[in-house]
C-alpha cells in the first residue's frame, strides 16, 4: 500500500503533463467563485451568512467578477452527516 499513493500521484501528474491544448476545455470563469452551505433550518440559497459574505466580497473586489453557488442539501436539524451536501459541493467543484 505504501506504493499506491506515490504511484497515483505520479500517474496524475503525468496525465496533466501529457494533456495538450487540443484536449483541454477553456471555460469562461469568474475571478472569484464562492461555494457556501447555509445553516441548519435555513431555506435554500446562500442563507443569512452567505448572502452578506458574497455581497462583501463583491463590493471589496470591485472590477472583478464574483459568482456564488449555494450547496444543494436538506439543511435540516435531523441530518446526521455532511454526506449529501459534501457530495453536491464536490460535484459542483
């Protein structure tokens, strides 16, 4: 098992080095992208902390494009793990 992690890292690095501009996708991206998960019990969206956070970042970084993503998960008090939200965030990123 000691060999698996370094080998995987090497293979991943090699794949990045072998990628050419013809098989890379150029995407139009914002300068800053905020991914935020609202608090338990809040309605869907960025929540009471996420909205002002994104607003503050946007005003502080005038001239830059700031986008945001509200993690899609239940946010209920009986949710016992971060699994669904973490999965949604990972899929988004």
